[in-house]
C-alpha cells in the first residue's frame, strides 16, 4: 500500500486543462480524485483521459470524468482484494482505515507482488537492499524494521510509535526529513542519504567499534 501521505491526489474541481499540465511531470498513470478533502475520494482519472485533446478543449472539470474506484478496509486479505479488483477490471483501489478515512491506495500490481514477489520492468529503478559496506558502515533501506536492523548492526534502537529505521530517525529529527540530516545514538551515526515524498528512503549508518573498559 502507498500511504496517504505519499499519494498524489487531483482535486475534483480542477479544470481538465490544468490537470493535464500537472500530470505531464508525474510518473503515474492513474490518480485518485479528491472531493471535500482526501478522505472524500470520488473516483480516479487515467492520464489518457486528461491528455485526450477532445477533453482538454471542453470546459469541464476532473470530477466530470472521474471513474468509479473500489474501496477496501485495511483488514481485507490480499487474495480477496486481488480477486475483486480483477473481477471489476480495476487496477487501483482506496484503502480505508477504521475511522472511514483514506489510509492509502493499493494497485493490482502491489497485490500481485505481495503474492509472487516484486515485479520490475525495464524502466524501474531497483532499490538496493540494506547492505554492509566497509567495516562498521551500512547502506540502510529506510523501511527496514527495527528487529532486522538490530540483527544486522547489533545496534538496538528504542521502541516507540514506529516500526522502521526511517520512523525512528524522523522521531529524532522532529520535522520533515532532508538529505544530509544526521542523528547519533550510542555508538552509531545515522545520515539521511535519500528522501522520497517526504519519507526517508535510505540512510548511511556508521557504527563505531565498541570500546572496552580498562580492567581494574
């Protein structure tokens, strides 16, 4: 699932010609359409609809061409969601949280990858897994969970309202992260090396050798 904070919404009242200009610099083919806020998703639009010359010449807004979109609770199983999306012929769905708000979006490709493993095409930039470089230095995926991070580095980060290394780092930084931000914890130094959609995606971690106390 792509979290709500990383989703690119198009406001329903945006004129078609403006929406077409906006998607020119974007990477996705489908965008959810937001009505009265991001919790009010009216449907989705496909880039082909926005770039259609006939549509761009008409005085209409995005809401007028929005297509229906499926909505699933976050508790719905992967196989059930995948089956329903295939039956409906849809590639995008909204994930709804326990309060009825928008938790994020999921694509059919996401669900297939969840079942059979990640799919890459020839245009995808493949992220490296978390790897160890020189002695005590690590290139870490921000989504690495804390337990796996401890197993890899022997650095045990404290528990909190987060599950990943990126979540812990943001809690220490106390604001939206930027490339170059640094945090220290015990004998480890963390540097943010890549940020995507306001989320830390990679960090450089240097763990100093533990010092031994002199014997009495």
